[in-house]
């Protein structure tokens, strides 16, 4: 049984209705509003494609509506703002309301099959490069900024403790207490740095997708995503010797190698391997690993390393926010628009990147226009 047949079976009992001259829209009353699962576009597909119902068009803040009968009751179904949809009926409204759970259940069941049918068509469109990327810049940057503030707070507490200890006399009695307190604060700093690193590199990977979209390198988006982030960055960013961008890239690679990679992969690289050795017991592959990796020692990330991370991350984000053409790409992302990969849309946007101020005016106008569409004002 095909998905289309399963969809038709799920919607059994729902029959099309041709409105008469006296079937005014104003005679229908809402009986179920604010439905968002499934979204309105899926509901429209169910009724207008497999079922073949007639779309009677839109009116104020509504793009489509149609009529159907179910168990001798007449219903109107329509979309509304923000992807929601509503059911209306007329006549015996209270009795019609009792059928809402059945109707909604049928639509939700049918929509599972509709989603599969649409996926097949959507994948063909994506394979042709005609798609956009959901904009996660705002969410990812807020996560990153949250953990930066956490690292700053942990670092501030550690520095205040050190300053306090510098003014107090030290003796054997309180040495252990002071040592344990400092070690605890240093460990907290490490624990804050780890999610900050993860958040930054997560944001970086999204930024590289954005750069891909606007730079349009000579490989498919999915081949691009299969590369390491270092390889992706080299595809979309110019790394000339001696430039600030190249210097920052090297700093990021160093942070990734020394800290991010081992701490996010379970401390499982070669530095974790120990070998029996006379007079010492188990020793690491190289004694240099004792000072150059996070595998050994009480504290994995020192305060100096924490500062280096924050400075490198901030410098990279600051550079791409102010260096053309990347500053245009970052600004576009900040406005929250979906990121176009389809060449025609990319070309139209790049044509607006004449200077920063005029591009921001273009984005402001685009934002107002999209707000009007979302609110169904146009």
C-alpha cells in the first residue's frame, strides 16, 4: 500500500463540499484554532494534492481555505498566521465541536504520509542545489556568549582569591585549605571553559556554512560538510601568510588540538596511553605529554589558557565581523534570515553588498517586508 493510498485511507469519511451562494464565510464560527501540529502547509498539501479539494483562496490574514463534510456536519478549514490552522463550522456548533478530536486525529495521521511524499520531492530539489539553510546564528551565538560570561565569572573569582591570599600570611596550618580552595576554583574554570569551547566551534561550523552559501566554492554543499572544519575554512576564507586571519586560524587549530579535541573525545588519543617502566611504574608515551596535554595534572585548563581561548575566539569573531566580504555574511546572519544556497537568491543578495551601510538598510527593509508577510499584512 503506497503512502498516497495510506493518506487517502486516513482521511476516509471527509468529503468535499461545494459551497452554495448562501454559504457565507460569516456564517461559520471557530471551533478549533491555533493548531500547529502538523503545520498549515502540510494540511494544505493533504487537502489540495492527494485529496484534490478546491482551494477557495484567501482573505484577511488567510492564504487558503476549503470546505468539507464529515458525518453530515459542514466544516471550513483554513490557515492563519505563523503556520497555524483552524476549523470552523456552522449550524449545531456544540455537536460539531465533539467531532474535532476525530478530524484533527485524521489530519495528523494523514500528515505523516504527506510528510513522506513531500520529502521525496524536497530531496530532489535539494539535490539540484535549490534550498536554504535554517539560520541558527542567533541561538548558537547566545549559547557561546553565555559560556563566555561563565568563564569570565570563574576567572574573576579565581583572581580575587589569589589577590586575597597575597595579602594574608601563609603557614602550614592553612596551607592545605588555601591550596584546596584554589584548586577548586581552577577546576571550576576548566569546567566552564569546556562548554565555551564546544559552543564556539559549534558557532564556527554554522558560520562556515554561511560562508559556503555566499562564496559558492566549486563543490557541493554536502561534500563541503563532509570536510573537517579546517578544510572547510580554507575553502571559504583566504589564508594568506602573515595575515591576521591566518594567525587566528593557527591559534584556533592549536586550541582544537590541545584542548577541544581531547576533552570532547574522552581523553582517548595517544597521550592517554601508559607503558610499564622500571623505577617509575606506568609512564606516558613521552614525558613532554605531562606538560603539553590535558590528560595529566589536577587542572586541565589554566587561567592563562582560558584567557588565550577567550581572546582567540573574540578576535576571530571580531575579524569576520569587520573584514569584507565576511562582514556582510555575518550581518546577514544576524538578521535571522534563512541562508540561501540557491544561486539565484545568493546572486541577488550579493548585488546588494556594495557598502556596509547600504547593505544594512537593505536588510532592514527586507526584515520589515518579511514581518509583514509573517503577520499576513500583505
